[in-house]
C-alpha cells in the first residue's frame, strides 16, 4: 500500500529557517565595525551573538541537508514565514541580552519584534527606566553599536528578510513564490519581473538605493554619519526608531525634516510604481487610483489639521512651521513610520482622534508601511457606493473598478474577510490589554499602533512616551499583534486554524 505524503515537510521548514538565521547572523556582523569605531565596549557581545546565531543556522542547515531541494508548498511557505519571524525575533534579542542594555527577555523580545515588524514601539527613551533589577538608560546614552543593531532590525524587516532570502539564495528556486506571497505586504498583483527572484532583487536594489541617497542627503544637511545612517535605515523601512530621545524633533532643522518627509512618502509608495518611474513610465503612477488617494489624503489632512493646530493654545511659531510640522506628523502616521517632531498629545482632542484613525490606515500596498493599506480602504468605499446602485438595480451586474479595471468578487470577498479579521483581532487585543489594568484609551491605541505597525499611540504610549510601563504579558500580546499586522493577518492566523493541520 502506497504511503501518503506528509501534510507538512517540517525539515524543509527548518532548512529555510536555518538559512534565515545565517543571514541574521551575517547582518549582526555590521554592528562590529560600529562598535570598534566608537569604542563602545560591545565588541564581545556582538561576536558572541553572531556566533550563536550562525552556529544555530548552520546546525539546522546541516541537519536538514538532504531536504534542501524539496519543494516548498503553500503550508510550508506560510509556516516558514510565521515561524521564521518568531525565531529571528528571538535570536535578534541576543545583542540586547548579552550586552545587558535590555536585560529582560520580555522587553528585549518586544524591542526586537517592534524592529523587525517596523512598528517602532519602544521600551527605551525618556528618563532611565527600571526594568527588573537593572536600569535601561536613555536612547542617546546607549552604545552606538546597539542602537545601530536596533536600526538594522527595522531595515531588515522593511522589505522583509524572506524577500531578501529569495533574492540571494537560488536554492529557494521553485518554492520561492510561496514565500513571497506570504511575506509581501498588501494585496498587490503587480509584477516587476516574471521571475520572483528577479523581482525580489529589483525591490532590494530600489530599497538600498533610497537608503543610501537619503543618508547622503542627511549628511549634507548637517547630520553626522552615525545619525544619518540610522535615520536612513529606519525611514525607508517606515520603522521610526531614532537614536535621539526626542526623535527627529531634536535636530530642530527644517531641511532634515523635509528630506525625511520625502523619503517617508516614497517608502509608503508602492515600490512597483517607483520602479516604473525609474523606467520613465511616469504616466503609470498618476493613473494609479491608490497613489492618487494617497497624495490626496496627505494633502487634505495636512491642510485641514494645520488650521486647527495654528489656532491651538500650544501654537507653533508661524504658518510655514505649522504646515511643516503637521505635514511631517501626517506623513509619519499614514506611512506608519512613527517619527515625531512634535507631541501631538499637546494638540486638540480632535487632532488626537484624527491621528488615532490614522493608526488603522497605512499607506500603499507593495510598500514597507503597515496598516490596512489605502487600496483596501478605497475598494471598501467604492464597494459601499456601488451597493446603493445595486439596491436600485438588483438584477444589474455592477462591478467595482480600480485603475479603470473591474475588480473580481473574489478580491472583494477577501477584502471584507480581511477587514472583519482586523476588527476582530483589534477588539480581542484591546480587551486583553485593558484586562491587564491599562487605561482603556491607551489600550485601544496600543493595540491599534501594534497591529498597524505604527509605533506611537496615545497617552503614555504617545510620541513622547514609551511602552516600558506595559505589563510583561501585554508586551507579549502586542508583539504577536505586531507580527500579525506585518504579515497581513492571514499568514499568522492561518497556522492556528484546524484547516492548516489537516487534509480537507
């Protein structure tokens, strides 16, 4: 009698996770020159962290060497992405734990997951914070190599280490598409190149190019190399970790703010459109419905909120200062970057509420931003409007159009399922955090900012606060929400369903 094939090939999953750990360990090496250059005393910590990570990765690869050419099916693809991010987050805590800069596992894991998912929520900052039996200092007082690693985690997660793996490891070959589909942010179908490995390479070339250009521009604008490279890494990943305790606002430089606004905007744009622009297909950009809504949303919110901010008791110096500050905060929130040049908690309740709503939005599909994504919101609005027509003409087939093309019912059903799941997870998460004794408003904002991968929320979790006061259990819950948000919910939730583990 013929044996049925295994439902999930766990060895191929472990094989790819081993590859991810090797890459993770290799990327940790970049912090070693930073430690040497700044004499921050963390050389030994990074050598040990790199060694442990590389040893674990190589060990998994050797153990599963016979399975290296096995195909990656859908189940393996989802499991690799979800479990891969968890494993990378655990190993990413090693520099913090070994150096004792973040001595508690809950805090170190929260900071690492926040980095890899480009959320930007942090337990660091402000005054020195008591964590367990040790103190975590202000961000600006931490070792330079540790802060650089913190920024690197966001840059790694920005485009997605899975996409990076597809781009540089040809061994993924056949099964690469399964990983890319599970990892790539947003419901976009656009392809830059028919071969997935070539697509991933082009995405990373654009990503690296934007990072280097921003770094150079920031250096010309007055930042030193250390500040410039950290901000370039965390801008293009829409992560928002800053080496400054007061974020970008500590520079008090309009030029720096404008440069970062431009690159946050680009990072929140569908990378396919950026590629088309570089190929000279400018018209394709302005024909894209999502991009038009993206620009209109930023422009409308900036103009509208500027009036309220300028009339606020905590008003800014002048019209240009007001518009620039509001523009920076709007772009930072809508792209889920989370940088700050002002504490919007000092502004009116209406503005705070508008920024709370932006925690759900996100920018474009196919960008490094988190959130629901503008294309889903656009389709939801259009489908709602079409429903009025369908009521008047029940026998007519009236499809929703996007970019002047009809959208299939399958996509609409997927959209509605996604939104229901998003709201359901947001509700459950809010109940859990509130049950831990956190204020209701702060609980809602903490869950929204984690699920949307934004970073700052409201109250003690606002742009001038940190998540250090969140209970440990809450940090683990929020870490899971960050992962769900980064991987578009279904990738993570699916593995907890019975359908994933049995044949139908």
